C-alpha cells in the first residue's frame, strides 16, 4: 500500500544499520529560525541510564540542531540544517 508503513519498518531499518531499534522519536515544527527548545536532558526512560538513539523529524523553517553533553562532557555539537549524519 503506497504511503502506508508501520513502526516496525523504520525500527527494523535502524536495527540493521546501527544495531539497535528506535525507542524514541520526536517531531519538531519550527515556524522560523528563532524557534527552539530549552536545553534539556533525558532524565526518564532508557535515556536516563544509557545512551540511546532518538529519531528526530524537523519540519517548517530551517534550524540548526545543537547537542550539548552533560556537564563536564565536552563541547556543544552543531548540525547545520539540511545535513544528516549516521554517527
């Protein structure tokens, strides 16, 4: 069926590609490049105990993705809008 898929398909693809399934996903709508989410940490669920892969789909206006390690963990990582990485 064209245009229909289940959660099992992206989970299986992730499992084959990086060795673990998606357990969390996020959807972000940015009205403009100034929209953002406050710095936060995953303090509940699997992310509170170990590294975890999260799928994030951003729609709307382009906006950079910034990742900040926990205190003392290094420097902020910036992913320019329109780029992707598998690492």
